[in-house]
């Protein structure tokens, strides 16, 4: 694999020095506006579509009546609706898997535009749910397609957001994804109210209404260049320089190009050394060699395991409050009408918190932004359990929406940090593959939680959901405080130095499994690496 080193660096330095002497505030303002327009477009086309998940919460009453009339029984109606709701989650996991298959592509812009088109098509098909005979099937396909599009857009979009801004603004760009997610959740809750689009005549429109933002996002993204880091990796030096000038001020060019050059130089040396050791390998086996090297080094495996833990288990309470808040409030004794509106009102504070956080995000440690909100989440879960179980509690069960709103504020802060950290853990060559595998893990686990949370809460009580979440949050705090390196203000090359070259030896030291079954573990490892290489190539 040949990676062209960026000889344009010296030219960039000269131009940037000249530009620093003649630049004015207007040029800096325009560069900032161009970058902001692309950052907002990526967030709008990816994380804002969380509204497609929250919209189904308040639509349950009116949609259920329609499905009962259609199928003739409550059981079949509930089954059909559960499949429609879960189709998007399975699509998200499938989309992340699709990104894994194309992770060797250096382009960022084209996969994003394709994902936006899938989201637009999926939303249109979802709105056809009331079409006679085939409406339910079209809605299922539509939500599955929108899930695939969102999975691709989130992974590739996060990678692009990590690459286009200067280091000092990278965290803010990544944290903007959480802002869009909070706004999307709020928007979905709003349009699904019974006095907006959640009516018997218009509820089907609400299922696809959020995707109307996609054409605007596609326009701004289509007129912008690709990531400068991705263009340099592809050897397109002149286009990379123009892209850098498009997204950043001249004062940031030197630092950005130095970071890119250091990272690509190390990548080139590693891959050149691997292929030199295997001179007899043909083009087919070169992908296998490079893939095997990735899963054989701690520089990839450590960030993969740590990132999967960080993103999969961040703020577990979120899965309960986003998907089943209305049902949880009703079980606590809140009237149905008030429960629906409470689900909307509790989303407003977290949206405000996520927006305010952008103004100080780069001033606070990423680790602190994970640990402190998770501690708050533990207390919120314990207070919720106390309120529900104790009839003589100082706070009545009717105040559960207030506690949930506080918990979601914790989620907004923790999620902003988690979504920023995960792409930062990986170097350029591993970023798409690593975040794709982590996204698959997160969505599969989330699908499992949303499957068991509702019946568990209805049959046994909310405490059987929140108590395990609280215990897991305590474990989460310990792991983050012990293992997670600080990524704020560091280049990707500096972050990679936090991880050792050698693989974890927990299995060997603690359990002795590798000593008892060395051949078995070796064969399993070879099989998994070979399978991954086949999919990757």
C-alpha cells in the first residue's frame, strides 16, 4: 500500500506565513462560517434524525388504534408497531457494519451524501404507512433504510468532523453532534403531540417529517470540499491545500499540516515495513496482512475496546427515558395526557444544556465531562427508585418527570464528551473502521436494552431497570477514571502514544486460558482476523 507523503507542507507553511501578514478579520470570518456550515450540515443529516426515534413515543396511542382496526387484535397491532419501531435500530447496526466494509476508502464526502439520500428515501417510505395493503411493509423498509443512512452518516460524519477543524476547535465540532441529537429528540416529541401532527389524520406524516431537513444539509455538504486529511491520504495534495484553506484560518494551517504529516509518516512507515516483510504477498494478501497487523497491535485493539466501553455504556438511563418515558410516567401514576407532555418538556433542559456546553467545551477535561454527569445519573436513578417504592417519600411519584429531566441533562453532558472522545482515540487509518465497530456494538446493545426494558418495567417495576443501570454506571466511573487518557487539546499522534504496542495480556495473567488452550486461541484469532480481512477487502 503506497501512501504519498504530503510534500505540500512546506508550500503551505510559506503561504500561511504570507497570509498571516495580509489577512483580515473578514477572511477569518468567512473561513469560520464555511466550516460551521459544513459542521451543522453533518449534524443535521445524521444526529438530528434521532427525532425519528423520539417521534414514535407519543404516536403510540393514535398509531395503535389504527393498527388495531387494521389487524383486528391488540396483540398483532403491538407486534407490528414494535417491528416498525425496532427496524431503525437494526438499520443503524447494519449501517455501521456497512461502514466497516468500506472503511478502506479515504473519501468522506461521497459516503455522507449517499447516507443522506438513504435517510431521505427512508423518511418518504415511512410516511406511506397508511397506504392500503403494503403500507406497513413500506414503513418497515423505510425506517430500516433511514437506520442504515443514519449509521453511515454518524460514523463517517464523526470522522470528518474530527478532521476538518483545527485541534483547538475539534471538540466543539464533535460535541455539536450531541446538540443535534437533543434538538432532534425535542423536535420528534413536539411534532408527535396530539395537537400538532399526532392526530388520526396526520400521524403518518410525523413518521417522515424530520427528513425534510436533509436537502438543505446535502446542499451545503455538496458545495464543500472533502476532508483535507482524507485528501492528503489519497495523495491529492493540491486539493488538500485548498480544502485546508476552505475550512481553517491561516493561523491554524501550520499546526494542522504538521499533525497530518506526522500521522501519515508513521502510517507509511508501518505499512511499508509490513509489506516489506511479506514481499511474496500478492495484492489479495496485502489487505490480509494490513488487517492482521491492526488486530495484532495495542494501538488499535486498546482504543477499540476502550471506545466500545465508553460509547456503549455511556448514560444507560437515556435508553429508558427516550424510548419509554411516557409509559414510565404513567406507571408512576401520572395521567396519560400529562405524561405525553412531560416527555416533551423534559427534553427542553437537556437541549439548552447541550447548546450552552459548546461555549466552554474545550475548557473542561473530557474525562470530567464523563465522570461527573455519570455520578449525577447514579443519584437520579436511586432517587427515582426511592420515589416509586416509598409511598411516604418527600417527593411524590408525580415528580418523576422532573428527576428524568435532570437525568437527561446529565446525559447531554456525558454524551457530548463520549461522542467527542471515541473518534479522537483512533489515528487516520483506523478511525472509520474503529468507530464503525464501536457503533455496531452500541446499537446492538441498545436494541437489546429497548427490547427488554419495556416488559421488565411493566411486569416488575422501573426499579428493576434503573438499579442495574446505576450499578453499571458505578463500574463505568471506575473504568473511565483508571483507563481513559485525556484527549482535549492533543493531536491524534499524541493521543496514540497513550496506548501500548503490545496487546492486553489479561487472559494470560489472570485466567491462564492461553496457557491451557494455546492452539485453540491461536486458531480462533486467525479465523477472526481472516474473516475480517475478507470483509474488509
